C-alpha cells in the first residue's frame, strides 16, 4: 500500500465545504496576525529606540533575536503539528504571540521588551507551516496557487493593520505611549482569534487519516514518520528540496525585511518625510506586495511554481538595482510630492519583487508529504525568517554604514530567489494524499 485516498473537503462543486471554509478563515486570520506581529518591531522602530532609551541598532538586534526565536518555534511547532495535530498547535501558537504583544506594550524597559519579542518569535514560528498544511490538505488541486497566494497576502494586510493601528495610537497618545497602546490592541485581538480557533477550527482530515492508518499498522515502513520528524526532511530524497527551500525562504525574507527594517527610518530620519506622508508611502509599498502575492500564485498555476518565483525575483532585481544606483549617485531623494520621484517607483518595484512569497507556501506544501508537511514547511520558512529577517538586516546596516545603502543591499534577496528557484523540485498541482 503506497497511498490512502480520502474524500477530503474541497473547493470544488457549487461551493466550499463548511470545514474547508473554516480552515480557510483561520489560515487567513493566522497569517494576517502573524504579519501584524512581525511588523511590531520594524514600523515603530524609531519610536521604540527613543522610548526604551536604546540605539536603533539595539532595536534591530531585537528583530534579529526574534527571528532566531522563530526558528526554534518553527521546529517545535512544526513537530507538534505533525505529531499531535494542526488544530491545537495552531491555537497554542496564536495565543502565545498574542500574549507576547500584550506584554510587550507593558514592558517597562529594554530587557523585558526583548523577552516578550523572543516569546513572540517562538509563537510566530508555528503559523506558516500549520496554515499551509491545513489548506493544502483541504483544498482542491485547481487554482491552489491563487488561493495560497491570497492567504499569504494576508501577511501584508497584517503589516498594514500594524501601520494603521500604531499610526492612530501615536497620533492619539504621542510617540512614547502610542506604540504601547498599539501593541496592546493587536495583542488583545490576536488572543481573541486564538480562543475562537479552539472552538471553531476543524482538524485536518488528511492528518487524521494518516494517524489512524499509522495506529492500525497499515502504513509502509518507508512512509512512517520518525519520533523526530525533522530527521525525515533529510531522508528518502527530501534533503535537497529542504535545503533549497530554506535558501529560497531566506532570499525572500532578505527582500521583504530590507524594506520592513529600513524603509520607515529612511523616509522619516534620512529624508525627513512627514510621518503622515511616510506612512502613506509605506502603505502603498505594502499594497503593491499584497496585490502581487495572489498574482504570483495564479501565475504559478499556469507556468509552474519555479517559473513564477523566477519572474518575481526578476522584478525585485530591477527595483533594487535601480534604487542602488540612485543611492550611489546621491539621487535617492523623496519628499511629500513623491509621485514623480524615481526613488518612489524603484521602491514599488522592490515591493513587487517580494511576490515570490505568494508561491512559496503552496510550493512547499506540495513537496513535503502529509506526515511531515508542517515540520518541513516550518523549518524551511522560519530558518529563512531567522537568517533573512533577523541576521541580514543587522549585517547589512553594519556593512553599509547608512540606512539607504543597507536598504539597497536587499538586492541580494531577489537575485538569490531567482537563481535557487531554478534548482528547486517542482510538483505543481499534485494530488495530496494522507499516506504518501
């Protein structure tokens, strides 16, 4: 016996199965608040350093350590999701990083704030692999990329939510208290989502079937999960794909987090753009990214995942190269009348270069088998987040010496994503089974 087929809920027919609909809702919400949580450091970075009486580089270090904590969380939560189920592991992850945001808003000093961000990193380490595992195991094959890209766009919507909430709270309560109020609001709503998932989120039928077949001894030896699922990612032909997906995820996070870490600071501190205008530019940058995620996902349904990733990388290379030329030539200028500024349009192309994220989740979910899908997706994604979102921004600023040049160094991301995508295994649109 090599496969077990079940009548999994799908998006086919005249409508979406109620269980699938609930899975999609929580995949959307989990991804949204994952994005909101991560951006809690990057967007108000300048105000965090002032309020906590530390340097900008120390706040960037928080993002770095949070990224490494997400690697630990990704490994732990992915393992729990494969061994004990998607549902409760999802709930635990959301509750943990919701609580971390709430406590972060109340942190009286830098050390305690750092600890809350480490806790948040562990919690955030679960959402990606769990969301895409549940989605891929429930959704029909047709247009899987489009829906996967739409789920990932919620990550950017979450960043927009953070920008809006923090901006509103700063305007209402001032720079010292405003970011704290924003943390508390986002933390409270996230905790509510966690509670609702415990009540309403169904378990994956594919995962249930695999567990039943395993208990009853009907799973072939070569398709049985080991007690340490992470080891399975480097056996039976999966090692090469695992390593390549870790590299692609790192490249994509280099792309996005160059923007997240430095764009607001570049606009506010370097170019002296008013807060309202800077917030609008950041918002437009995020909207471009959110729109291109489902576009890249839909493209991947047509021309395969790897080629859609390559196209996304090409847009990023053009955008970052343009911005780098402007920086080197001392022409990276932008002000209130930004629509006519070449710098603005270069930054919009940089945002489009991150659209590969709209392909990555489904691509990995189709590569890894059900028994280790959560573990594999999480390890690859959060290893990338730790290196790309955590370590690289810190190194880039240390090497570049200036915020504009550190932002321009983000070109490394789309170049690497485009190159690595050509070598990665591709099984676009394959049928996903419980035992495979």
